[in-house]
């Protein structure tokens, strides 16, 4: 007990947390949630509803490296994270012979305690009958400081004395550590597979974990949907490379029961080998038979052992799993999670760090939160100063709230209370145009933290203000389902085109939607601007500048390009500077500066003939370069300040162009 308490009291105590994220991604209705159930040893549920947004589950894998199959269980939340790490550090400081490590002046009482723990192990059944009901070990909470700007106040938290959170000693905790020294802990993130959720990826995909990319093998061998399956797999592999480079990926093929011959396996191999090898997806892990995919039957769990063992093996190979984590950091995390509020302000976290762990360095607070964010324990977005001030301590709460408004209406119904509240017309407008009233937002969120959630979605470029109506409205571009009624080929006639060509890399879903989001926000800030015309892959934006400026943007997801079209020569450079600034902003905040695109330009006279940026500039291609560009000449330099500025400052930057 004294050794355990000494570990707790030592502010420098460190140990490996052995924790990672396990992210389940892939096709809609491919069996992602069923795969999670298989991992947990749960029975197959044919009627399981498809996932809205993301579902989170905390699990623990117990593997003693003795050749037996792993057992995965939902994590026991009755014991704090700090208690479990303290127990692990305590046991690791004991030699196998029952002696403590050199340099520890700990005496015979500790050796006697070690022997007691070993006696517990040999007499487990007898001890089990005597065990007492477990208590959740708690730390007191830190006071909430005054929150600035538009961050709504959290519920007050009781004051805490420094290091007052002394945890009760429980011999079972040490016993459990001895029996499961190699256990790994995962936060499973089960992602919805519908396209409409893809714009949320930049919020939640991180590198500290393992990815299971799930596809339905029957779509290949029975229904010959090779193109759709290939596109989906390629999309996800590219997305993971952008948001989580270096993270291991296991491609899981469900519906193994539909594979009837070795020939069909060879057909799948012929699909996977070029997909992975030509795409240079080096982080894809092979199965025990050397294939780039893991066959799985979720109805019988056939194949799940190979998947579990591979997950554990590649997870243990990741450096972050072996990283020594300060026990005091987990004491802070336990304290943060005791708050009844789903989020805390950054000053609240700083206060907790100082009072619980004596942390006075802002750098250490940032490092601590970065680790917790990467592992999916909290959400802390640092793209802007405003976002940096908020720490979401209940990620599922945020996911559920966003999922109330961003969901596929063909699969997930909106609540019947919408009709009962007289908001049917507002819902129909939202489903047709992506424009949602504040009344409907308040209803769907049940009036909970509406201003905070709107501001968060605005600052993460998911939502923009729509100031073209008398009532308060918002635009959520990912919910626009209506295709343009315009003949896009006819629109290009007589217009100069700037092409953002992503074909050498990857155009993620969400880039175009965020471009529309910020263009609409910019148009809204120009009093007197006409209402934009919006479609799924088309936007006609009006800016009340000069004598009126029009710009058209078109997305071609097949060719992986975004087009900027202008008809007035004097507007070309201005429109380009606005669009390139926004794309750079999106790249910086949402895509980790990993977007790869080439700029190409055409003239009004020859809209189908494109020159690359250098050629266009050297030749003085009008209207982008040369006489017409004037004081608005195209800026090719990197506007770092604008890219990293908060949203208000960035919008002011656009206004000044």
C-alpha cells in the first residue's frame, strides 16, 4: 500500500499508458458496427441500426502473450485512469523475485506486500469471494474561471486543494495488473459510412491509433460493384494519409460467408494488390496469409482472432503506446472528466493542472491536451485562438449534437417532434437547400448550448451565416443535395477558368463544401449582395464590391478538380485572390497542409486551353495576368497570417482584398 501511495504522491511518476484509438471506417452498411461487436465477443445483430456520425466505446484487450486468443471487454469505468496507471507503475517497480528495483529505499514491508500480491494470484478463487464492492476513485474538481467572449459559462465546479485527491488502495487493482501486464486499452471510434458525414473527418481522424477499413466482399464477388468498392477504399486510404499519415491500416472484408471458392479470393487479390501497391499505401497491413485484406464473417466471428491479434501487434509497435506518460496528467484527466459539463474552457484546464499536478507551464498543458486529443479522450482543436480556448471532455456529446443536424435523411429520420412543433416547412427547406433556421437548430439541439455549438461549427468551417433572409438562418453545405439546374458546359462558354487540379493527389470530400461555406460567409458580410445560387457541386456567388462581382465555382469529383469561372476581366484577379486564400485556409485548418494541387489558367478567348501557373504568368495570360490585373494582381505568396488567423480576422482579410 505504501509503495502504491508513494507512486501517487510522486509528481514525476511516469509509465506507458498502453492506449490507442481504433477507428472503424469504410463503406456504409458494410458491417462496421457488426465488426465492433465481433471484436467484443458479442453476438451478431442483423437489425442493428446504421451509425449516425460516430459511436465511441472504451475497451480493453487482455493478452498475456501465452498463445491464447485475446479477450476484449468494455473498459471498467469504476476505476480512474490515474489509479490504473499508478498500479501499473507500482508493479513495474517490483522485480519478479519479489524485490524492489535498485535505488528504491523501500524496506521489508514492501517485500511482504509483494508476497501478499503473489499469494492473491495463487489463491484467486478464495480471494474473489472476499472482494468488496469497488468504488470509483475520484479527484476533487478545480474551480471554473470566468470564460471570455462568446463561450457560455459552465456549471460551477467545487474548489480543490492541491494533491487532495488521494486514492484508496485496492489490492485487486495490483492483482489485475499482474494478470494483465500486456493489456491494451482502446477508444473505438465507429464512423458512419454515409458520404454526408465525410466533411467531419478533419475533426476526429488522428494518427495515434489503428484504422480498420471495412468493405463488403459480396459487392465484389456477387454484384460486380468493383468500381464502387475501389473508389470507396481509395477514398478512405487517401483520407487516412492526409489526416493520419503513418497510422497502420487493416482492410477488413466482411461477408466471408459469400465467398464460395479460392477463385473468388484470387479475384479479390487482383483488386487489392494494384490498389495498395500502385497507390503507395505503405501503411496497409497484410494478414497471416500475406493478403492485403482480412476476411471476416461477423455472423460466426470467423476471422476475428487474426484481426484482433494483428491489431494488438501493430499497436504495440507504435511509439506513442510506449511513451511514458506522467501520472499527474491522468490525475488531471480524471478531474476534468468529473465535470458535469461536456466541455471546459482552457483556463479551467490550466487551473486543474496547477492545483492537481502543480503544472505551471503552458507548454506542458498543450502537450498534455495534444496527447489526450490524439488518443480520442478529449477534443481540443487548435486551428484558431477561439477553438483553442475550448476542451471537449465528452466527445460523444459533440458528435451526437452535430449528428442531429448532419445526417442522411434517406437513412436516418428526423424526430417527429419537428412536425409537432410546427417546423415541417423549415425542415423541408433544410433538406432541399442546406439552409436551416435558428428555430429548427434550437429544436434539434433541445436548446442546449446552441450558441456555442453554432460558433464551433462556424469556426470549424462546417456552417456559415445565411444573411439573405429576414429570420436568422445558417447554411450547412454538406446538406445540399440538389444538383445544379444549370448546364455547366454552357456556363463555361465565354468565361475564363482557373483550374485547381487535384488529380495528382486527392480532392477530399469537404474541401468544396468549406469553400462554399466561407464564400457565402464573405458574401453575407457584404451588405447588399444578392443571394447565392447553390447546388451540390456548383455555387454562384455575388459580392457587393465595386459595381458588383460575380464568381462561379464548380466541383468535378470524377476529374478531381475545382473550377473558378469569371466573365468580367477586371474581376478575375480579385476572385482568384479570394478563392486561393480560402483554399489555403482550408488546407491549413482542416487538411494539415497536405492538399496537393496544380493551378491552371485559360483565357476568355480559349476557355478549353489551359496553361500552368508559370506559363500563364510568363505569357501575361489575360484576364489573370497582365493589363487587366492592375492593383489586384494575383498573389502567389503564402499568406501565413491570414491562414492561421481566427475566423473574424480572416473574413476581414477577405473584405480588404
